[in-house]
């Protein structure tokens, strides 16, 4: 299957039922020598129901591939897998250059069914992947990522249901519930199987790889994912409520720099911190009246609900908790500055067994087309 991508070279999907010789010897930056684009690999195990794992949707987020390499080399290169494994290796062209994506590429993790790029050539390719994997009835779908800023390891889910919470809890007690941005792999797969995104800290950290391997090992040996309620004390759930971007016309930097916005030098230490009203994220030295733009899950501008800029500072006007704050200018320009979250409190430690048992404020945020409160 070949699709012309948004970039100059041809994007194609390769589907294999074996590991190409020597593939596990290659780091992410060398995969392009063996794989010419996204590759779906099916490996047979004792339990035929597969675990689906996506790695390298962003070419500089290498922990997922390192975890798969080590898992297969150290445990299963010569032994049968306890469960079948389907692996999608994503953006090998960006991985060659150790970039999230190339400038003339779409973000792969915005091109899955349901997103605004679903009709793009790479979107049609991922539609084929979705249909193929759905036909295999996977036990779960795992998408492995890294952050460029300082973040704790956490799992993200798209539905607040026991099996999703249970799956996420195997990786971390910190769980983020999100329905934006659209077009992510986990959001697309949440329609038909438990799915989670693993955020494994910064690329290259051994702890992130070790943590991912342990999680994958757990999933490979599960007979099923329990649907019994998760105790409220076992997970701390946060809901993503807004995306924050830097205005396209703003010159920005970090620390004491002569730019229109000078963010705090150590901005990413604020990730997963519950910030009080009135905290400053940086200095405002000119530029547009609103140098930051915050949008909710329906892409409605909600900037004034979170920030003020009239005192030469970027100040919070309500309590917020950011995630994915980064100091990487390229990532900020290609994606966003951060996401804003709110803690979900399970009233009186209610064990959620079904969507309809959620408090109304949470139920409404899980209905397509309705905003989170």
C-alpha cells in the first residue's frame, strides 16, 4: 500500500509477520535503513489475542522502541511469546534525524481516525492500521511516548472505565484523562479496546525504558484486563481541560533574554504542580496583547479564564496544573507550550464501575461534543 504523504517522499505501510533480520540491533535513528516508513509487525504467541504497541509516532521519542528491542532480545528472541504482539513502528524518517517530525510532515499522532487529518494520506494509512488491528480483537492498545520537559511518568486514557483505569494503573498511579487533541492513536482505539498512552519521561533515560518493559511484561502475561472497580486511592486522575500555545507572532525565549516573552528559565519544573492564582510563568516585554492562547476541548478560546498579561507578566488567574511544559522551542512551535489539567475527585471515594455512575461533571466531559467543566 502506497500513499503520497504531505512530504516529498512516498509514505507506505509495510505489514510483516516476522522481525526482519538484524532489526533489533538497530537504534531508532538507524531503522530507516531497514524500514521505509510505518511498519506493522505481527509476532505470534501462546495466547493468540494480541497486545498492540505503537512506538516512534514521534521520531525523537525513542523509549518505546528501546523497550521493544530489549524485551524481545532479552526474553523472547529464542522463546515463544506468552501472548501475540502487534507492533507499529511509526516515523522512521523523523527518527533518522532525531526529530519529533520533519517540517513537511504531519504529526503522526494527530492523523488517526476522528482527527482533522484523517483524510490525509497518512490518515488513510492509519485508518488501514486501525481496521486491521481491530479485526484481531487486541487485549489492549499501548502507545509509548516521551516528554521533552521534566514530567513524572504517567499514563493517559480516553475513557473513564474500570478496564482503562486498571490498565493505566499498571504503569502509574498518575492518570490523565483526555479527549483532545483529536486524531491520537489511543483515542481512536479506545472505541473498541482498552487503550493507554504511556508518558515515560525524557528520551534516553534508562528508567523510562525499564518502566516500559515492566509494564509490557505485565500486559503480556495477563489473561484479561480486570473490569472490577479501581479503588479511588490507587489512582490520581487528572482531566485535561485546555491546550496552551504561544501566539504565532511572538518572539519567545527562556531566562533573561531580549524577547517579547521571556519564560521562566526552569519553566518545566512546574509540570504536575498545582499552581496557585497569581504565579508568573514569565515576563511580557511586548508583542500581541495575548501572547498565549488557551483553547478548550472544543477549540474555543478560553485564554482569559486562565491568564492575564497586563502587568508585564504571564500570570495565572485561577489554580491550574500544567503538564508537558517544555523548554524545546521546536516542540513548542510544532505542537504546544503545555496542557492544563484539573484533578478529578471521586466523590466519597466512589468506585466507578460504569460511565453512568460518574459524577455529572465528569460524565459530561466524556460525551462527544460537550465541553469538560
